[in-house]
């Protein structure tokens, strides 16, 4: 599927999308973007499982494979996460819009897309919640509480490569996807929704669905503007203004 190609109607099962898995890695990476506006049409379980299967091919810390993936389709659980999402977004929206607009005038479009996702969250056909297992005691409410930052990086580093694999798999097959964390602001509530033990931490949520409209190009800064050589501020590859 090319960057501006609309997902064909009726191509909602595994058999119909088989040929799309062969999208080149470069094309998937160059056209991947957060797609928040999706149709309520169901997504074939086989497609979701294949995306997760590809996610499991990612590297993980010490090959520990301490990941778990919760697929959420139950309307009551969706509604519970939607409530948490709206609570967090009400607090974050104005600050994010104001500070973001100062950095990027296009932030208003991003805020609008999040507004849509928050408003229509219960209509999203499926959520994937990547989680990590850890060795904690029953009275330890947050596995990373009091842990040095470098250890926290190692902990979360065991799941995020698989999350990116899942997002690229979704892109290749034509699914819209985004990575969100706001619905997890209250870990106790999130664990209750998913019936998770305290030893399993939800890390993010990936809403999946067939996109509304067309895929659009990804806009990024030139590589020379963000790459430094040996020390911060040394940018030999930066192009003159």
C-alpha cells in the first residue's frame, strides 16, 4: 500500500491483506505516522495476532521476553479506558496545545486528531496493551518506584522495540495505529480494568483500526539538524539556513 492509497473497502480479513505484509521495511518506516482517526469496522483477530507475532521478533533485554500483550475488545473495558483518557486529556490539552504551537504551528492539527480519538475512543475496534512482568512484592504498588533511572531505562527498553515492530507491522498491512500513554495515568485503575497482578505493568496502549481517509506524508526535520558529532552543538552535517 502506497503512502496515499486508501485501504480498500471489504479488505478486512487476513486472506484479503496477505499480499500487504511484503511492504519493504524502508517504505513502512518512511510512511509510518500516528493514525488516530479510525473506522469502527472490526479487525480480524488473525491480523492482530500476526502483528503481535512480528512484535515478538524484536530484541529484549537479556532475551528475557518478559512481555505480555493484552488485546482489548470488550466494550466495558474500552469505556473504562476512555474515561481515564478523557480525565488525563482535560488536564494536558491546553498546555500541550499552547507549548506545542510555539514549537510547531501544525500542532493544532495534532491536537484536533487527539480530540477526535478521545471523543470516539469507545468506537475503536481493538486496543493492544503491551505489558512487562517484573519481580515485585505484593505491597510494591509501582515496580519502578525508587529505582535508578538507568534501571528504569533497561526495564522499558525490553518492550519498546517490540512496540515499534508492532506499529510497523500495522503500517505494512494498512492498519491505522498510534502509541498513547495517557489512559494509563492511574496504574491501579488500569490494572483493575485488565485484571493485572501488581507484577505486570502496562506500558502503553496501541489503538488499532482501519484508517478514515488516506495516509499522509510524515514531516520531519532534516537529519543534519538533529545529529551532533562527538559533542552537543557540533553539527557538521547541518545545512545553512
